[in-house]
C-alpha cells in the first residue's frame, strides 16, 4: 500500500511487483505489449485524465478555432463571439461528418459539408441550410436544444487548455497537484504571454506511448544514447563546461520531472557565447526582468534550469532552449503519433526567436541530433517486449524503502524515481 | 569563375552526381558539393503546413534548418557508430526529375526539381515526395550548392518517424 506517498510492504498487482525492503521496483511488460491492456488503459486512464489540447494563444480572438485529435477523438476547440472557450466533438449531430475541415482558422459558424447543417460558434444548431428545409423538421428542432456535442470537461492552467472525457473527474488543478506550478514556470517566462510558434513536428514511433514518457525524463540514458549529441555540444560550447547537476522530482498524480542545471543556453534567459553577441543584451535584459518580477529564487529556476516534465499520462513538456510540448496520440499498444509544438514569449525579437528555434532543432525533433536516437531505442525496446518471453522491466535504480515515490520525492536525476511515480499512479488507476 | 551560361543537362549532371553520393552514403563527397560561404542553408519544411513557399526557419519550426556549421556537424554525426538511428543504415534511392532553371546570373543559378526519395530500413520502404528549390553557385571547381530546400509533400513522418537520411 501507499502511505504518506511511500510504498510500504511488498506490493504485487498484475502490473507491478514492488518490494521496498529489497529496493526492487518491477513493471510487467504486458503494460507495453498487450492489446487487451491497451484497451483497458483507454477506459481507465486515458479517458479519465486531463489531456492537453492546445494553448490559449491559438484561440486568442473571438472566432478562433483549432481542430485536433486527442487520444482517439476528433475535437474542436474554439473561442466564440462572446469570448467563451469551448470544446466539442468534431462531428455533425445529423449524420456524422466533421463540421470543420481546416486545422485552424476563424469563423462564426461551422457548416457540415454533407447536408448543410449550420452550427453557431457556441455549438447550437441554427438551421439545416434553408427555411424550406427547416420547415420539414419537427417543431422546435432549431430552438437551440440541439448542439455539437461538448467534450465533458474543459479547463485551463497557465495558458494550457486541457480536456477530460470523464464528467466525474476531479478538477484540473486537483489533478495537476504540484505540476501546476511547473506549468506556471513556463507562463512566467513572458510578460505579454507565451505564443505557439508556427510549425509542428508530427511523427510516428513504433513503440508504446509510455516509452516516450519514460525516455523524456530519463537521466541515465543521456550518456549512452546521446554521445554524438554531447560531442556536438562540446564543439558548440568550445571549452565551456557541460557539467551538470540534476534532480528528479515527483509532483503527485504520476507527474514528475527532471531538472538539470547546465549552461547549455536558453532564450529565456541564459546567454552563452555560442548564441552570439548580437542577442546578448536582449537575453541578459530578459534575465534581469524575470529576476525582478519573480524574485531571485524563482527567477533562477525559470532562467537557468532545464526541465523535462511528464504530465501523466501522455503530455511531455521540455522546457530548455525553447519550450517543446509533445502531445502523444497512443495509436495502439505498439504505436504512437507524436505531435510536438513549441512556445516562445510574444515579445521576443526575431533574432532571438531564430536562435531559439535553431538551437532546439539541433537537439529535439525527428531531424535533430538527439531525438532520432531515442526513437531507435524505443522501437528496439518495444521489439524486445514483443519478441521475447521476458516478463519484467526493472525500475529499481536509486530506489530506497523511504522514498516518497508518489509525491515530494527528490532523487538524483540518474535514478528512476520519476518513472516509479508514473507507474505507481498508472497501476492505481488500472488496478482500481 | 565559370561564367558561361549553363543548361539543364549541366544541372542534371550535377544533381545526378549528388544523388549518387547520397545513395552511396559518401558524406565526404556530398559535403564537398557545398559552397563554403556563410549563406549556406539546408532546409526541410515542416509537414504540418500546406503552404510552405513563404515560410522561413527564422520564424517557423522546420524539420531541419542547418547552416554550414550544423551541416558539417550533421556529416560528422552521420559517420559515427553512435548514430544509433542509422545503425544499420537506411538504403536510399534519390529520384530527381522535372529539373528547371528558374534564374541564372554569371555566378548563381536558382533551380527547382521534383524528388522522390525511397528509403528502406528494417524491412520497410517509405517514399519522401518533395519539391526541391536550390541555389547553385558557379565556382572554378564546378557547381556548388548554396541552398537546398526540400518542401515535403508528406502530412506527417509515418512508418519511419525519424528523418535521419539526407533528402
């Protein structure tokens, strides 16, 4: 059982075998490879947790909308003419087609292309196309009681909009626990707000989606997998130290992060020589502004640390040279679609924006110097689960019987506290 | 400096040689086909956008946006055993067609061509269809790339999610 965020006694379920006295934490590979587990996981985890759908800057003005898939559902997120933000299932109530074929835009109505039903931007059905057609429907059909189907829950935190398909789920802030403050650290980078930068990386990985979550805040894979990237960074930094110290932290609810203190440069706001003299003044002024606004301690956290966080169960936020959000669509037990998008302060200069993007691209993304090697490892791991009879994965690194695994835990970044926090929450929901 | 006017056959000879270097994974020979100037750019546009002609990597997140330095570093990485994503290496076939000379001066050429790059790895084959826009420079050693911009027709990177070959 879990007492005071710490596992007490030998705990066994279908998915976990945790023995604190032996410092052993094992996860069954069926959690990655079994189609039946994936089906169950949708019902018990993915449809019951808060999933990021987008950012407020994408629907800044009345009429703005985005159409996006979350988990396996096609959704519309819009700001109606009165400024109210809404989320709907993107399907006509009449016979099914999507009422919006663009990925984003601005409109006051959504029209189904099949039979011409017209919905107002608050979702209500206005007309079937013409007064003659409307007259053939039952009395009161267009009085506003029919609407695009709203997504059961929609809430926001620090500019990020989340949806939840469970009407009875606890609120977003209760769900996020201490991760909410980590999201706020991103919003704190800007005085005029953060904005989504154009261009999205969309790529498939033939592996279970949880493998990418694990990989994103796994400290001990950096040396073996990213040797060639580290050698590149050494060349970029030209003698500056790449020495880092880092801590893994658990925030409750399965959310966790690693935080690394390394002088690798950040657009907000850590200037290093390789960024170039031309942006030095802007970065240093930004740092001063952040420190004055947030105080020394929090300012330092925003400007000087590099942080990868997983918001349970499928949202990854890399807060480094830039802010990269990876929203994962779990397609099958052995396949995911990654949708990675990036954010920067609205007030950022074009010169610094360019540096933000090129520095990040060198590391992250399917054409970068690091992400492709992660993808290779994930796909090899998945193959290992499916093509051998081995049952258990080991997450014991750095595990001690008194570890506050679920919340408030702090460990060296090269340990596996962050994954243990994830798996404990996952098991709680799956075993419920 | 060769200032003579060049025709499509001259350009095709150069491009077919470039494709051959890539398909043989001869990275040293390939990088030698690039100009040494500061204005060198190798770009792959993001698959999320339908209209890419006005997009620039300074303000849009591309898939790849290398300058001369990063392109050299990419070559170094591509030759390492620690380049896990290409262990084993993909086999590629670069098919180029519809080559056009859009503009020509004494020193430079703007060209475009269609490309279909076949990539085979781990028992799968994918195709990368694209329009390539390039700037070539006439040098005493022959033609050199100043810019190669691959405008991908794909809507996402499917099947092989990491773009670890050169297009």
